[in-house]
C-alpha cells in the first residue's frame, strides 16, 4: 500500500494568471499554506506546499511559454494564496498563453481581477478615463438646457383609460 501512495501524484492547486507588457501575475490559490517550497527559473515555476481546507500537500510545475527574469521576480505568501509578479525577459506583445503546452488545464484560469486587455494596457482606467458621469453627459439628454421642460410636454400616462367592454356585447 505504501508503494501506491508514493506513486499517486499530489493534487494541483488552482492557479490564476494575468499579464502586462512587462510582467506576468501568477497566483497559486492554496489557502493557509505555510512555508511553501518554491523554485523559480527562467522557464519554469515549481510550487509545493501544504494547505487548503484539509491541509493536504499540493504541487504544481508551470513551464512558461516564454522566459522570465527570476532575479527580478518576486512573490509573497498570503492567507488566500501565494502571489507572484514575474518579470518578462522581453517586454513586448502579450503572451497568447501562460504555458508551453497548448492544453486546457482545469486548474489554470485567468485572473480577471488583474487582467487588462492588450489593447487597453496603455489606458489603465479603461474607456472614458473612468469618469462615468462625463460619459453619461456626453450621451445627451442629461444636464442639457436645450431640452424642453418635461412639465410642458404631454404624457400619455395622464390620459383616462377607457372602460373594458363586456364579452357579451361582442357577440352581436
């Protein structure tokens, strides 16, 4: 029985990722992980730690699509997971995926809390500079003095509703 347990692979923790032109954000979402073993190289990240709701060991190895600069990268262990900021070896276009293999892994997801579309990467606030009120004003009808007073225009809701005719009158 001990031989079977040794060959059983450890579960993989959830991994979230996002990127900018010069960095890749990776979060290994293993909660309450104390003192994980982390090995970061130019082409991979190996993470092993004990955590999660059952305090079981987990591990994952990420082989990156493009190289990173491990000496300029950093990480911090937090209660909800270990967060990495990995410096890309070459600043430039966004990577089309995080890993070398073109396989969809159930444990690897996009971190939409940090994700910025490549087209929007220069505009950190998004469309309209983040001024929602200004955007609404530019749509017209709000705050314009050119619009007529609403009290002067008729409202179809103010008209009387005609009585319903009984169904016996319609048989004629």
